C-alpha cells in the first residue's frame, strides 16, 4: 500500500515539475538523483576499502611481530642452552 502511494506521489511530482518547468526539468531531476546515488555508492565502497586495507595492515603488523617473537624466542633458547645467558 505504501509503495503504491509513493508511486502515485512520484507521478504527481513528475506532472507538476513537467508542467511548471518543462519535460527536461524532470529528466534533469532524474539525472541528479542518479548522480547522487552513484556518489553515495562510491563513498560506501571507498569507506569499506579503507577499512579492508586498515585490517590488512594490522594483520601484517601482527604477523611480523609474531615472527620476531618466535625468532627471538628461538635465539634466546639457543643462547640459554649454550650458557650465554
């Protein structure tokens, strides 16, 4: 029911704009709507891409720290075994 009402309201708006400003005004409005939707989609995509890159960097830093800790632990154990510590 609400969808039908919204469609009717949009048709009325189209008629009002077309009669008062001309048919090209309605087409301009549709183009503007499409541009806004496209910009919004691009903004959402860019935000998700930034988040993905951020988490990738965090994962790489964590993996590097883990590798350093493992290598450091092995070196420490070797030095402990040889009596250097």
